[in-house]
C-alpha cells in the first residue's frame, strides 16, 4: 500500500507541476454545470460491461488466473482501506494522464496518446487483463475529458469503475466460475 500511495503522489505531483488543470463542465438546461451525474452513469455502465465480460472470461482457465490476481486485492484487503486508496490512485492517474499529458498532447491525438501511454504503464503488472482494462478505461476517460474539457469527469468515471470492480466483480466472478465448473462436471458426467 505504501508503494501505491507513493505512485499516486508521483502522478499528482507531475500533474500539478505541469500547470493549471481544468475541472471541466457539462451543458445542461441551466447552462454549464460541473459534470457529476453523467460520469457516474458512464462509470456505472462500464462496471456493468466489465462485469459481464469478467463473468464470461472467467470461464477460460488461462484468463481466470489473471482475473483472480486482480480481484484478490478485494478479497484479501480491508475494503474500508482498499476502496478509498483505489479511488485516490485513480484520481491521481486521471490528473496526470487526462490532465497534464492530455494538455501537453497536440490535437486531435489526445485521446489516442493518453490511452496508449496509460495502457503501456500497466504492462509492468504483467497482467494482460489489467492492460486490456486500462486501454478500454483510458479510451473512455479520454473521451470524457474531451467532451467536458476537464479532469473531473474522468476522475468520477475512473472512481466509479474502480469501486464497482472491487465490490461487484469478485462476487460475480466467483459465482460464474462455480457455475462454469458445475456445467463442466455435469458434461463430463454424461
């Protein structure tokens, strides 16, 4: 956990050192407002898609190990510590990637560049499922940054997605794996 906090500090320091970060806004019938509801909905939809995907992928033994290594943090750690730490780390990542790096990248390449660089940083985990998730999440938060013009929306999308992955995915993948094993045992019993 100490290394996680240290890395979040590096992302945040780098983002703040780059210059001012814009919060962004959404348009409403009342005029520009801070983007909160829409990013929560987008993050929740991403949780649903990733959960369905996770339930399918867990049926593939080779990929099941990769998902298990990701959800193990939620099973072993105290969620009262893991969830806020994960949200803070995600916010730091968004400040850097969709804040500083996005602002430093020439138009119209910001979404592509920040997504590729974000995905590349997760290669160090050695987990292809995390790399895959980071590319999809990076693209989603990059588009969110482009639409709102600031970092608040990507931070909310990322935080919602991370929380959902920690709280929902472990339980559902356990059930999906058990269901898959039950089906396989019934098929082999015939």
